[in-house]
């Protein structure tokens, strides 16, 4: 295997929305996030690369002060030989630029996406999953609409969640109980711009989860594990729970009124990925799920088997890799990985305990800044902070 050159290109979906052009410049916010967060792979690399030598492409000089020479030695600074580009998510323009910078061939990273994968980028995959693979009782209420009248009809069956075809991390969502003239006007404009919108039932969410997969060179779909995560009221990512994925699997199973729902969902994921994705794609995949209360009067908890699919290295993947590499084995403490904007991170850092690490670089206590915690510098460099924190068991 060629030496991987890992690129933490957070926000790659914006390039896909722009048409995955060969010449493309990300918006300022995306550039800021990459400058702040590019060094995350120095702390943990994907499990399928474990044991290999590897490089990380730097977007800036911003670094956590807790990185040691061992981790810093993986920063690409010049000649990286005949390395293989490994981007967190597909972004053809960036792959071309970095390949040129290091004198690499680029390979598949520089290729156009196969048309067969486009449903995975436009949320059409969700509609297809519920049509062809899922057995949930409300699957007929998941639809890609092209006319506002279709939404009006779906609203007669209950409140709806409307999603833009290109969006992630809670962006581009509308929770709708009834349609007023202002909202209808907004959605009509969005339909004119994007052509379609995804509609699904609005559920009483209890907990978010990510089912993480990897598709290998032979097209085999490997289940990496489950990861629980938290979002804010707008659905924007906050934190992931870093724990043994088997423990997360047990917790999710035990929370369901019908425990068989989880294994059914994982089997349906495997079937979809094997038929619809694996023939055209090699790499990491994440499928978000959630548990929800079925109605206001009962205690029945059910599983939403497919919130969205992400053909990329997700925060759930990273949290599982942090668990393997940076958390003491058999620890009874709770660990969380998170990303916050600089303005929101200041309050957290002000009250956090100084991190204590063991000789292997595993966090024993406190909050470990995985990226630069110097939030009083130029915000072009430190717009966000990533961290791993330990909550000591009582």
C-alpha cells in the first residue's frame, strides 16, 4: 500500500453543491474551519490505515500545544514520495491542487464522481432506501418533492421535516406543522433553485446515532461500529460519545421497545451499500439514525433507520478512532469529542481542567484541546476548536 497523505477537508459538501468543478474556491468559513481543524488526523487515523506510515496535509500552522514530536513527525512538509491522497470527503478541485503541490498522480481522488453515486449527495438516497429497503410503517411519507402541492398533501398526514438536497450538520432543515404564506414562498424559491426537496415525518427524537461503515477494495461492506452523538436545537453537530462501540450497540438495543429493529436496520444498510454504493465507491461511509418516541401517550421507543448517508470520514468514525487511540482501556470515565466555534469554546475552556495524559498519549483527566486553544489570535486561523474531554465517573 502506498503511504497515505490524509487531508481533513471538512465542508467538502459545499464543493459538491457547486458542481464538483475542477477549479473551485471554498467559502471563507470553510477555509477558516480547515485552517483550525486540519490537524485532527495527527491524534488518530482511520482504523483501516492503522499500522501504516502516513502523512497529514497542513492547511495552516495552527496546532495543539499538546502534540508531541511523535505526532508532529507526520505533518507533510515537502517530499512525501509516491503517496496516495486520502481526503476525508470527495473534493476534486482540492485533490488536484494538493496532488500538484506534492507532485502526485492524484488517482481516484482527482476523478469525477460516478453518476451512480449522485443520489447519496442529493438526499435522493433517503427516498430510495425507504422505498426499496426499509419496512418502517411511515416509509410512504418519505419523498423527494418537486412541487409545493406534494408537501401540502404530506402535511395532511402529520408534521414534516423538510431538507435541502445538499446540506449536512443540521443546515437546510425546516420543521413544519402547517404551511403559512411566508414559508410557502420560501420553499417555492428553494424548489426553483434546487429542483427537489426531501420530506419526511417530524419525529419526537430521543437520541442521535451514527452507524459507521467502510467499503474495501473488494467491495466488501465492513461495519466499523456505532457512535452516539449530540446536536443543538437546530440539528448542528456538537459532541460525540467516545466509548466502546459494543457498549453503544447494547445501549441503543436496550432503549428500543422492539430490540430487533436495530439489527434489521443494520442489515438494510448493508443491503443498500452493497448494491447501490460498493460497485462505485471505496472508502468510509456513515449513516445517521435516531431513536424516537412514537406518540405522546405511550413510552414506546422506535428506531428511525436512516436520517442521512455521508460518503465520507464522519465525526462518528473519528470518535471511534479516538476511542481506540486516546482513551485508557477499561476506563469507567465518560469521554466526549466535540467541535465548537471560537466564541462558544471560550466559556468551555475557561472552566476546563488542564489535561493529564499518560505515556501513550491517552487522556486520563481534564479537557485536551486537539487543535489550537489560542482563541485570541486571528480568527482566520482559530475559528473553531476541537477537543476531547473526560467526565470522571462518580
